[in-house]
């Protein structure tokens, strides 16, 4: 079954979700082609894991414009003739997938964490349930949730074949004017290999200092669940979860986090999850690779001693 991954890029860089989708397509469909709208030649060197890059080129494609990008993708899908088209479960991906689903009269499964030739597994209700979705017909569209596959598995050196597709000349009614970027965070938790995450169980603001000491010793950064952010103990840029950021570190150390579905949605893709909580029935233990029922301060103290 032939699959097509729709690349996302911003500021001249391919987004991590692009490589996660490539990895998922390799595992699920045995390989994939890729749709690249705009972008530059330097990106091609990062796409050795795909067969052919179908590239839409033309003026005004540097920034996302929904109507024109939809037109470009419709032309690419016609040229590539895939059976499955994968978009990131992002603001851009969901926007494009829904409009193309309507235009092409193709079924769409959202927030997929797995897929095969007959259907997909879709995460619904904020991660509380998974739905098995059957996909019939010659063409189906999927939005892929962050963390569904490892981005590292989608990064292979090489030179894929390229196929240029002329961009439709019309720009549509929605035009890009300017990008307004948020203030730079002191730490980008989405790029960290190790995160020490804290939740309501730390009890007081002084616990943030304890977590930071442990993070310093581990060469990690401190992240948090929503109650810590709402209390004003850490900035919004450190929040993990549905209303925060999605992270996929090599190690996620969850201290005093109960594991609400909204939080799990943002970190379940971590390679290794270690949870510490006094409640043996805390939902966090259902996704943890290693769990310890105990006082997080005692655990932190022992860990610091071992590290030192």
C-alpha cells in the first residue's frame, strides 16, 4: 500500500512530526513518498527515508496559506496516487486534512497512534479511549498524533528522487501577512532528551527547587503538569499536556503527577517513563515503564546521592 506523508516546516526547518510520520509509514505501509510544499533544497538531504519527494514550487509558498496549500496537495495526490495520506495532528495538518477530505470525498481518521492497511487506531476524548477505525475505499487520510513513532527512525541519510509539481497560480482569499512569534522560552522542553516533570504531589513551591536540583544533576530540564502552571510556580512554556506541549524525551521522570488523560496525551510518546507517586492507583502507572510508590522527596534525595 502506497503512503504519502505531508511535510511540515517552519523557519527553514522540517518539523519533528514530519520524521515521526515517515517512521510510522515505514512501519505500517513499508515505505512512503513525501509531499513538500515550498521549503528549500537543504531539506532534501534529510529525507533519505522516503522514496520520492513530490515538491510543489512557486512564488508565495514559503508560508502556510490554507487554500493554496490545499490546491497544491490535491495536485500532488493526483500525481503520486497514494492509498493513504498522512498529516501531522497539528493546526496546519488538521486544517489541510479536513478540507482535502471534503474535496476528495475521502475518509479521515484523526489523532492516529497506529495504522495498518485496513484502518487505524485513533485517540479520542482527550486520550481517555482509543477507537479502531476501518478505512474503506481507494484513498484515506490520517492525522498522526505526536509521539506515534520515533523521529529518529524517520531520519536516514540519502538522496530521494524528486518530482516537481507546479503550484496553482491562484493564491486564494486567505493571504499570509506576517508571523507573530511568542516570546522565546527560557527552555524548550520539546527538544530535551531528559525531563524531570512535577505535579500537584510536590505540595509546595519549594518542591520546584528540589526538582531543579535533580534536573541539574541529570543534565535535564524541569517540566510540569497543569496545576503547577496554574499556581504560577513555572511558566506556561514548561507545561506538558493537551493544553500545553507534547514531548518525546528519552527519559521522562514524573514526580507527583497523578496522570490525568490531558497530561498523558502530551508525554505518552516518551521513550522511557519513570513515575513516582504515593498513590498506587495513580493512572500515571498505567503508562510508566517503571513505577515507584513512595515519597518523591525521599526518592529525589536518594537519586541525588547516587548521582553524586
